[in-house]
């Protein structure tokens, strides 16, 4: 986590101060929003269990000042709406002397920040809810906080912290008889196991989860299990089987954002088995539907760049590479390393091996700093085979985990379904 409860008397909400300090000017929208978030969260701090009724005057004064500041924030930014809602909810919580009133606004703001890839900031918001709420939060909110903390830490490759949060969420869910949250805890921990490279155990856990969820009539959990099982099978060299599982997830998902994420993974996998046309259909659908999901759109653009180099389309490759470069500063480490790797592969495909080596070295550096073993091993394997590439063709097949000498019936059925979806 970004900070512990005992540190709140020191420098608090440093992630938002970093945003403020990094803005190109003090009057820019980013600076104003960063400052607004810092002040709104300082107001929420006053709801902590150590604060008593004697702080009523201080809260009233600080609330009035924060509310005035919120009225001056850019009205065309989604974050402004979150901050205004947060300030209103904090006032209501103080009036009712019930911190549970502010919990939905904090969870919604943390979710927004996560979707915007402001992961350290999302952790800060979740941490304040955990600390201010202490043992006063309702059971469902306490579980939701731990699940979200686990997810954000996992995205930051902080697997130990993520596992602790997922485990605590599971314990709370079991005690409350919350079946869905208990399943979500299991899903999160299994995804962490996959990310750390224990693919055999991850596959076992996901198959078990899919079966248990189907028996419990938990459609969304079953979809998540099939989705993660598909990506695990890809990493294990069983891409065709993985494609079928991910398409099953697309069919099961009822939530559009989850469905878009599955389509993004499906595009990557289809390209890996040579189905470039079907891959592009899936990825363009991601960009059309996923405009509010920054990380998913990043990945889709990277894969469309990859599709272009696969087809030998130099113009398309450069166009998508430029689009990715424009978003490079907002990419988290795992996505940035993937972009650098696939940009390097593209350069190699077009015979520019010196540029390819430089990009792959940069990808290795990012992967090492992110402590992602699976990504590190994949980059090293491709980087080490680069010099053996012929002038017109890179011998390393970056996303295909296995060669396909035949047409897999399951893959062809998925490609036909995507063609119908596109039409």
C-alpha cells in the first residue's frame, strides 16, 4: 500500500502531490485536479476514528473551503464529478457520524483512477477508506476494499501485497457467506499465480474455478475463469485451446467492459496462430467499445501495430506505432515492456535489426524493474534469437506459442463468429 494508518501524521496522499508537482503548469487541468483530490482526501481524513466531536468546527471550515475549490475544477472532466461527489459524501458522513456513507464515493473514485492507470493514486484512495473506516465499515464494503487493493497491487506486480489483500477478502467473504466475493478472491489469487509464472498450478485452479462457478450458477465468475484459463493455456503453448476458452468467456460475460477485455486478449491470441483478419476484427471492436478503458485500448493499439507488421504493412505499422508512442507516458510497466518488445519485433520484420535490438533491450530493462518473470523470460527468448533472423524474416514468433501446421476447428469457429460479430 502507499502508506499505513500510522503514517498519516506525516506526508499524506503523496501520490496526488506528485501529480501536482509533475504538471506542466500550476493552472493546468491536471494540476488543479491533483490539488483538488489532495484537498478532498484531506477532508476525508477528518472522518477517521481518532477524530472526535471537538473537530466539528474544523471540519465545517475545511469542508466549505474544499467545496469552493471543487466549484472551480474543470467541468468537462469525469474526475471533477468524482471529487464533488466525494466532498458531498464526506459532509453527509460527518453529519451522520457514519463513515459508511462515504464508502461508495471512495470506491467509485478508486475504480475511476484504476481505469485511468493512476494506480498509486487508486491505492491511496483505497488505503484511506481502509484506515478511516477501520472496523466501522459494512462487511460488503470491507470485502470490496480488500479485493480492489489486491487487484491494484497485482497490476503493479506487487504480488505479495496483493495476495495478502485477496486472502483477507476471502476470509471476510467466507465469514459473511458471500459466495461471489469468495470466488473473486480465488480468481485474484489464481491470476497472481499465473503472473508469477506457475502456469501448471494456475491452469489447475482456473479449471476448478470454472467448474465450481458453473455448479453455483455464477455466470460472471465462470466467464472470468474461462478467460484466465485461456490466457494460461496460451502461455503454456496451447494457443488454439486457449482461444476457444477466451471466446467462451466473451459469450458468458454480461458486463461490457469485461467482454471488451476478453476481445482484446482474443485478438492477441488469434494473431499468434496466424488469423490476422479475425484478430484485427476483435481489436478494432475493442477500440470502438473500450474508449473509457485506457489499458485495454493501449493493448489493442499495440496488437494492431503487431498485426500490421505481421502482414508486412509498413505504413500501418508506423501509424499504430506512432499512436502507441503518443501514449507511452501513461503505460504501466507491463504494457510498456510489451509495446517495446513488439515494436522491436516489427522493426526486425522490416529488416531494421539494430533498431530492434535497442527496443528489445529497453523492454528487458522495463521488465526487470517491474519484476515480471514471465515477461522477462519471453523477451529474453526473442532477443536472444534475434541475431539468427534472416534479413527478411524474424525467426522468433513472438505471440504464437506453438506452430500450427493445420487448421484448428475451434479456432475457425471463433474466427467465423467474429466475422458475424463485425457484420
